[in-house]
């Protein structure tokens, strides 16, 4: 072997190494090749005898032997979303799982798609709303663009080595769910050419009347996709300190009440567009210029900053905190009122 490489020119060595590198990368990525020669292909050959008689050369050909290649039915399905599950909240509608189907057989095949949310071990069962085909091929569900799948009407057809992305849409139960609860769904694709035990032969079922051999997948493949409840809740605590005009802490007319609110989030999800409101108490008057968020002064009017007093709602402190998660620091709001 070493002697063979020694006799190679540098350019030959480069090409040989490049081909080996590409082949290694290709298979390392897990790409599946179709099962060899396309179904229905003809393999023909004949033998020839050559001989000499009395100084003359002769030849004689055998009959031509022709074999038609059988179709192998094989397919693979994989779930395309994050392995930890698609984050959802209870009661959400139209939540999507993304699936990919690859025809790893050696002939064109059509498939029937199905899905069920009744899976052993689930904390909850997703309810299937529909299956949608990736009409524009961008790998992302596009409402109004991707076509609703109707079994028997638009069953997808794939040539060998080709693939299809499709989406299973589900509704999430509206009650009884907790943070981190998991709901899986079993999605299946069955060959319309044939399903059965690996090695089963279906005579005449392939293109041009060729036989069909059921491959390793049994003609049917499946994959589990999962949803995970990503819940969050916002807790607000409020405290007050009183300073009277005589240097004490008695709640008398003319005394100041300093309010402090703290907002925190628990759970694995994101609390979206959090808004804190606090009605100015009766028998008190807001002291202008005292509204702060995390010790930063906010204007009293409704403008570009996060808070206002009376601008959004009459007689009310309003502070917009935006999106918060459990990793967000506690949000502290303070303001002062004077007892009338």
C-alpha cells in the first residue's frame, strides 16, 4: 500500500485525499442513500465465446440475460424541533410540531400521514387539529400558505432520496397542567406501495410490474414529537413606611406614605408584557416626581418611559415592565403619597 502511494504524483495524492475527506464528512453527517439502483432498471448482459479453427477466428454470443430491479420500500421520519420539547402554555391553540420524512427506498413512493396525542407516559395529551404540508419548502409553518393534508386526496409523493417537511398542529389542554408537564405525540407515515415485515415480497406491485421488497422500516416509519408546559407566574409584594411631619412615623394628616412594590417571576416560561397598576388610595394625594422603577425616576405623564400617574388610568400608578422570566431581577417600583 505504501509503495502505491509513493508512486503517486502530488496532484494524485491531493485528489485521493480530497475524495476520502468528502466521503467521510458525508457519512459522518448521517446522510442516507437510497437503496441502490432505481426500481425498474434493467440489468442485461451476455457471454461471448472466441475460438480458432484451422487458423481462423470465430466467436459465438450467448442469449442476452435481462433482470429487472425490484423496488425496495423504505422510509425514515425524524422530529425537527428542539429535543427538550416545544415550549407551550396550557390552553394554547395551533401549536406546531415539525417533522421530516425521507424516502430511503429506490423508487418513487406515496405516503399516508397520521398523528395521535394519546401516548403512554404523557402528563397531558395534545389534541390534533390538522397536518399541513410544507408547500413552499422553507421548513417553517406559514399559515394560509402551507396546505392542509387530507388523507387520500393529497398524499405526498417522494422520489428516492427526496424528503418532505410537514407540520402537525395541536391544541393544548386548558386546565390541570403544571410547569414542566410533557405531552408527546406519535406521528406516522405509511407507504401506499406496501407495508409489512422486512423482506416481504409483493409481486407486481412496483413500477412496470416489478416486485416490491419491504425494507428495514417495514414500509412505515414514525417519530415522537413533544410539547413541554412552560408556565410562569408573577408575584407582587407591597410594603409601606410612614414619615410624619414631626419626625415620627404616625399616619396623621400631612404625613407621607412611601410605597414599595416588588415584582418577581417564577416558572420556566416568560411572562409577557407585564404591567403593574396601583390605585392611589382614597384620602391621599400623590406627591409629584416620586415615581421610580429600580431607583430610576419616571415621569408622571404617559410618555416614552415605563410609567405614569393618571395618564393611562385616572388616579392610578401604571408601570410597564415588559417581558420577564425567573432569571430577571426583582423589579422594584416606589412612589409617595401624602395623607389628606
